[in-house]
């Protein structure tokens, strides 16, 4: 079950409760908040594939440009096609070698291969 949160109501309640705090407590809370935000910025991480975008890519961007995505997709398709071609050629050459060895060792007579 999803419940909608009224952020304005929470903001009003926090503002009212802040008026009841001592100024020294508010100062400590403000310093703690600033320290926490500085700590969060210190541990900001880049996406795993940030190196694909080059050194000029935005540090906080989790989305790559369309041209980079297209280049990666084209590279993947090229690798897939070259792998399939290699596998097909390798299996064909392997079958030809098996037939040649069978003919040369007299396991399969030559006239069977001619038919």
C-alpha cells in the first residue's frame, strides 16, 4: 500500500519545532548537517562504465549520449558476427579435415565420398 507523504506538512512541523530549540543547539545541528553534506560529496562515485564516455563526460551523469550507446551496440554486433563467422568456418574446416583423414586412412572408401 502506497501512502502519499505531505512534504509541506512535515516542513511546517519541523519549522515550528525549530523555534523551540536553543540557538546553541541549532548551531550544532547546522554544523552537523554541513559536515554530513560534505562527507556525502566526498564519497560520490561514478557509474561503472564512466570510462566509455571519455574524460569530458559529466562526473555525475548516469546516462551516456546516444552516440556512445550506438557505438557500444555496433561493437557488440561486430563481435557477435565475427564470432559466429569464426565458429562456422572452424566447424566447416573441421568437418573437411575429418573426411580427408578418413579417406587417407582407408576408413572411408573414395567412391563413397564421390557419390
